[in-house]
C-alpha cells in the first residue's frame, strides 16, 4: 500500500506507552520538480481519505477509544521532502490540528 492507493489505510498501530493511535501513509514517490504537483495531489487525496476514516471513527471497531488519547497521521516518505512539499505539509498540519488530530512526517532514512 502507498500514497497512491486511495481509500486504503496503509497501516495502523497503537503505541501503548504514548497512548497514540498512529495511521501511517507510506510515500514512495520522489519530490523532483517534474513530479511535485502530481505528488501533492496524491498526498492530498490520501490525507483526505484518512480524515474521512478518522471522522467516521472506523478505527474504533479494532481500537477501543479508552486505549489512546491522540490520533496521529504519520507520513513515512522514501525521499526527502522538497521545500514545496514541506510548505504544503505545514498547511495540512494546521488544518488537521484544528480538527483535533495530529500530522507528522519523516523520511525512511532518518
């Protein structure tokens, strides 16, 4: 599963010690200039799908709300983010935080 697989949650984990439910997006796409717009559109669609999943509370079938305090969307990228990618992620982060959730990202080489 990856950022291009819409309507699919790539992975969900419950971090017991930190009481976080983490929904992961696996992003294998490069951030080169020729592909940035297509990449951002794919990522935006995936984030919207995740927000739909969160707002509809579909995860509660498998994860009891008593076991976590935070719901986090975490993007795991294969390639380093471009400046435009970081800018867009920060905009998305503000929207997601205002909705009561969290957004994090990292490259897999970190």
